């Protein structure tokens, strides 16, 4: 059962029509993922899928961003750490296992894990000013939390490797052209557009709608079962690297990092 009271970093709005609007809610940090949000993302879609009241899930971000990725800025001591690789796998697995439609409404930045969550949705709406990137490499770590699963599936292998290895950004229009995004809409309308489709799906034949996505997701889960364990493993090793520590220092000191390959 999806209980809004059990969520702190994500605002859960369960609506009477069966739509859940889940809003990543750390706007002062551009909805960057801390330990609390990471844990909540790991169970959000599993609990929504098990809730008989829920028909459609819409995920968006509060304020100026969808999600800026991991939070590498200074944080209170009780907010640091705790983001396990097991949770990272659950975020991906639970989204792909969800039998109910998931729609992402991307406003502003969708970076790193934020991009993964946005792109794992069944349908992706992007505001015209939205920006997509898997920026793990810029922090000296591998793109292990699902980027190596979903980017190649959506845009092709070589294009995905380019963006994963460089961390380059894509505008919403470029993301649509390359197959990452279904619809680009005017700024300020992205949530309304996503909710309009959610209403249509919630009023439709739920069994048929579910049956029309689960087999496709089964194929995606097969790919994920091969890719994700390795990608998370090597990501974990790069998290222990000096390059990652240097990237975090440089981020906090607002300078360009100097990498040494160690």
C-alpha cells in the first residue's frame, strides 16, 4: 500500500481518480538525491503497484528541476551516506516490474539518477527548457544506476556510449529527436500534459493497458538483469576512487576537477 505519510523527500498526492502524482521535493537542492530520497525511490513504484487504488503514476520534480542527480554538496551529517547499491538496483527493477503506467513530467534538469528515473518511465513528457544528461562520469564514477540499461535501449548503443562517456547534455528537442523523450511541451504545461494522459489511461481498460506494457518491460528486465549487476559493481569500485573524491572536492569548491585515473 502506498502511504503518503511514509514519504519525506517525495510528496505523494493520491487522487480520487486513481492517479498518483509523486513530486521529488527538495527544490532548494534542485531535487538532488540524498539518502532519504534514494530509499523512497527504491520503494515508490513497488508500493504503488501493490496499491489497488492506484491506476497510474506520474513522477515530476518541485521547482526548477526534475532531479539534478546525486547530492554531492555539503549536507547535515545525518543526511550523508546510506545510499546502497541494493537500493540502486531496486529503483530500476521496481520501475521495470511495475504493471501500472508510469509517466514522467520533466521540468528543468534531469541529470544522473534523475535522468535514469525520468527515462525509465513508460511515457516521457519534457518541458521545452528541460535538459538531460547522465553526469556520473563528471563525478568520476561509472553510470551504473540504470543509465547503461535505458540509454542504449532508447537511442542505440553507440550514441548511448558517447553520452555516458562524456556526460554531455541534451536539450529536450535533441532528446526527442534521439528517442529519449515522447513529447516536448511548452514550459509550465508539462505536469498538466502528463496528468491529461494519466487521466485518459486511468479511465481506460486497466487490464488491457497493463497487458500492453508488461511484455515489453519483460524484455527490458531481461537486458537489465544482464547489465545492471555489472554496472552497479563497477560503479561501486569507481566510488572508492581518488578521481571520485577529487570530483566531489572540486564540486564543493566550485572548480574544475583534475583527474589522474586512480
